[in-house]
C-alpha cells in the first residue's frame, strides 16, 4: 500500500534535505498519531502542496505529533498546459463530488460558477462557508490521491466574469449535450490554460452558451449520453489528461 501523504503548511518544508527531520504536528500530527496510529519505522510522504515531496520514515511518535526522518526530497514542476474546471454550483453536493474526482484526476484549479440555472447560489456568509468547504474537499482529495500539488480553489464567478476568463484562456471547452463537435476533435495547446466549463442540472442557458461561444469557447460533447453535473467534468478531464499528460 502507498505510504500516507500529509499536507503541511506552505513553505514549511523549505530547506529540508535528506538526512534531516520534520515534526508533523497540528491536525495532521493528531491524525497520524491518533487516528492512523503510525509507528516508528513506517513510511510516510510529506508535502506543502506546492509540488514538493518528502519521503521519510517515522522516527518517533509523540502526543499528537510525529518526528519523520527524511530519506529523499524531490520537487515536480507545475504542469503545462494548466487544466481548470469551471464547475456550476449544483444541489445535493454534486459540485463537491465533481471537484473531488477532478482533484484525484489531476486538475490544477477548480472555480465555482453561479450559472443562471444553478438552483444553489452562493451569497453573503454562505458563500464564504461554501468556499471553505470546497477547499476542504480539494485538500482531502489531494491527500487521498497522493498528489503533491494542491489545486487552487478560485473565487466564485458570475456568467459575465466567466466570459471574461474564457476570452483570456488559451483554450476553453464548454460541455453541451447538443454540440456536434467531439471533445477529442479540439486541438489542445502545448502550454497555457485550458478551461473545462460544466453547467448545472438544468443546463447552460442559451444566452450563456452564446456569450461563452462569442468569447471564444468551443462548445463540445463527450459522447452519446447525458452526464450529471457531478460526472461530466471529471469525465472530460480524464479524456483531456489522457491526451496531454498520461
């Protein structure tokens, strides 16, 4: 079984080299020592979410903390092109399911979109709470999938703001069941930013679709079946990542 990954604070692993040691405390330390009951000699992975990976073994277990002996350190460069999932807000935690799977697959950023037909809308205190929940979902999925680079959780966008981002992107793909162009027919850039736009349960409105197309987006289909809002984005990312990275 792959060693468990623990995410530490950004920058906390700077300067760490093989032969050194790292103390894992706080929430991660309590989880490692308490819930997982790790013992000396067991292998662990550490990261600060920036692409840095530290491999090591548990040297000592204390009350709510571990001391890890570092065996190797490596850093992976940020991938190019950069894949961004624009996920319309959806009811019943379907958007949470989408960003969880997208993180496991390798997405680089997830952005919440308040589409015209989104039943759920983020406003006021609810918006801040919901954004924190997305960050928690992404963090947990990063650890589960042993990723060393945590996806960015972007700020909530309106349809107008989304159109501006589409116009600035290297490539933007809007998933739509009535499209005639397959996602596989669009040429992917070697660098830059690729947006994958997924609508809510009720679909993207005709006005929104027209606006995004005018901003430069390609309207594409995945296949003959209509997918849920929770599965469409991850399915598209799997296809695209298989072409670009895997």
